[in-house]
């Protein structure tokens, strides 16, 4: 790890695990597939353990420690090889890197196991930038986008820094700055269920700010935020919609225009 908190491997690893997240699995499978495509294009073999489920973040943030331990332990056992584990979600990556060791802090054996896994966890844009060291070529038309990063991902993983650095490699992409950028979008996992009126108002403020940039679309590396904001826009009848960062990067840098 360097002085900025970024983790590096001395060489690009030949194999990685993908932790796809439950939201990508259920609602945004194209983001997962585009993550695989981006990694495979770098010559990296991607392994996807089929038994993976949730990272345990909803139970953890809702105050259910035993349920959190059970879910986290089930995930920890799925990655036995010493390969990096790539997570296309800053909030889920933050849970696995920073909170798994805390969840098992009272058990030395499981703490060691959780810490060893935490040391191999990478959010996708962090991995592409600092480990795969990608050099992107822009194949798209000029476009203006806005960037939304989840508040958890900003605090724990620095996702906004990594995403902006990757987008800066694309000369045809202009990233608009917006107000409320560092604020929560209102999703917050179970927060949106417990406090729907507050959540809805926060999402409304966020989409207003994103649209005021004049962007054609907004990008997010967290499907929970993206889905919440997209649904807010759909309820308004607004065609403005967001896209996962992995899909945008694949489509912009694929000479065939992102065609599968």
C-alpha cells in the first residue's frame, strides 16, 4: 500500500476472483459481464464462485451481528486461492476490506482469515488503475457525463478518485461537476426502506444536481445508488438515466462500440 492508501501488486496477476454483488446478480448483470470483459481484455483470467451471495452489509448496517457473521463467513470460504478479489461496488468492497476484520475481531482464527481476505479486496476502478494499470483508448463520440459515487465508497475506498482518473484517460469524455456530489443519494441500503420520505427527497436533490451539469448520462460504480436514482427519474417520467461505470468504460473503449 502506498502513502495514499492505494494497494498495488508488483505485477499484474494472471488470475482474479470476481465478487459480483447481489444487486449486480439480480438487477444489473450487464455490469458484471462488462467487468469480466474489461479484466479479460487485460489478459486476466476471471473466476466467479457460483455460491457467492451478499457481502453482509445490510445485516451489518442494520445491527444484526450474528447474521452478518454467518453471511460474511460463507463468502470468506469461497476464495481459497491467494488471488485478488475484484468487487464492482465500492460499498461492498468497503464492507469486505474494512469491516470483515471487525466482525470477527473476537475470534483470532477467523480474524486472521478475514484480514487475509481483506488484504486481497479491490474495488474495480481501483484495481484497473493501480494493479492492472490500464491504458484506455477512447472509441466513442464526444460525451458529457456526471459522476455519482456512493458516500460509503467515497469514505472507505476513494472510488471517486479512481473513477475520475480512468475517465480522464478518455479524451472524448467531459465529466461535469455537480453540487451535492459528496452527499448520500438517499439509498443507504435499508435506510431507504426505513425512511422512504427522507430517502426520496435526498434522491430528488441528487438527480436534480446531476441533470444541472448538462450531462447526457450519469455514471456510478455502485448499482444500489444507480438503481435508486434511475427509479427516481423513471417515476418522474424523465428519460435521463445512469449507467454502471464498468459498462460505460467497456462501451467507450471497445472499437466495436461495446457490441457483445
